[in-house]
C-alpha cells in the first residue's frame, strides 16, 4: 500500500493515533498502527465503519481483533487495487486493439483504392487524367501515413502506460503478500506463490509449522518492542536455515511461522528442523536502548510429509496439527 500524506500530515496523524491505540488492548506494533492510521486518516470507510461499530458496542480492540481488521480491511485493499489495475491494463489493451483495427481498415481501403487507380490508368492516358490520379493517390497516401503515425504514437503511449501499471500491479501484489514486521511472506502470499508455481498440486516435499515457545511470557516480561525483535530474529533464522530450490518461509500469525520445503525427504526435513532450533536458541536479542537481553528463545516444530498432488493448505494444516518437537 502507498500513502500520500506528507511529513506534516503524518506527524499530525501520529498525534491522533497514539491516544487511540492507548485506549485499547492491542500491542503497539506495526499492524496496530496501520489500522489506526487508516482510521484516523479517513481513507478507509469500511475500516472506519467496522471500528465505530465495535466501539459503539463497548468492545476493546485486542490483538486478535486488530489482526482481523487488518486482514479484512487493510491488506485486502491491495487486492482491490490489483483488480483495478488489471482492469485498467485490460482497457489499454482494448484501446490498442481498436486503434489497430481502425488502422487495418484504413490500409485495406488504401489497397482497394490502389487497385481502382490502376484500373483507371489502364483506361485513361491523358495528362490531365494522370495528374488527377496522382493527386488523389498522394492524398490517400497522406491520410494512411497519418493513420499509421497516430497508431505508432498510440502504441508508444500504451506501452508506457502498461509498463507503469505493471509496476504498480507488482508493487500492490507484493505488498499484499508480505508480513509487514518480518518481511516474510504471509500465509496468503505463501499459498499464492506456491500454487502459482504448482497449479496441478504440490511435488513431494515437506511443510513445517514453527511456534515460538511461551511468546506471551516474553511479551509480558520484556514488552512488545522486544517481542517484535524476537519475531524478526526467528524470521532471519528461517531464511538462513531454508535451503534453496524453492523453499519458502512465511509468517502465519502471532508467534507461528511456516516453511515449505519442496523435494525434502523426511531426513532432510529433520535436519532443517534441528538447524532452525539451534539457530533460534543461539540468538541473543538485546534492547537497543539498554543492556537488557531476552532469555534464550526456543521453538517447537511440527512436520508433515507432502505427497505428490496434495494442496498446500492441506499440507500446512497437517503440519500445524502434527506432534511438535
């Protein structure tokens, strides 16, 4: 998503948003700020209506509610933007098709006219008749050149417009698939990318479900800022431990992460599980403004073996429900 407010406007929104956030139960993390920012900016009527309705009922907005509001009314805006951009690209293509058709018709008429000129030349040989024919031919040629010149400009402008729209489309699609805190794919992004790569079903491999142990206790003891740093550190370990060849880590929600391992045998998945646990246990996470550091962090991991042709959603669900080690 892309915001248009300038520095002064965002500073004013910051002053408005912080009291709103403090009156509710959700943590002061980027997802919460994004929800209240769009509410205060007045740019998201559906979100405003949903929040106003909850407040009218006396409900405090905790983390679960904030994440639901974000998924439904903020993240999906990028999908809606994507659909609008796709519609605009389709319109540009239709405009080019129409212009090309008109130019083709003009060239066809020109070709028919050349045949008529040829017939007349064969029947009329006077100097005046030839001069008239040449004059008409020059006029027709000028008209066709103008039409094809307009078509060339139309194609150039349309190509530039499609390129610009493609850039916006890629940006919108990319942002809709990313978790804003860790930079990993979110679950929707993981499913979209894997399904696009394997539309007929998954190849054999494995899925992992990773959960940070007692993450709520970490938040209670060290606060939300350190909790976010723990999430970011675990994300880095997943990126480091994941092999190449299409392996994709993602953040599911809260303290849960996912990992898709195409082609991984049970033994390979077990080795990656050990690597992840060891990397996370070795992390030392400190506050930037103090010497305080978080106690050693650990994770539990569930593993599911994936059969040929299985859907990713089914494979992820089995990993989430699998015994954790």
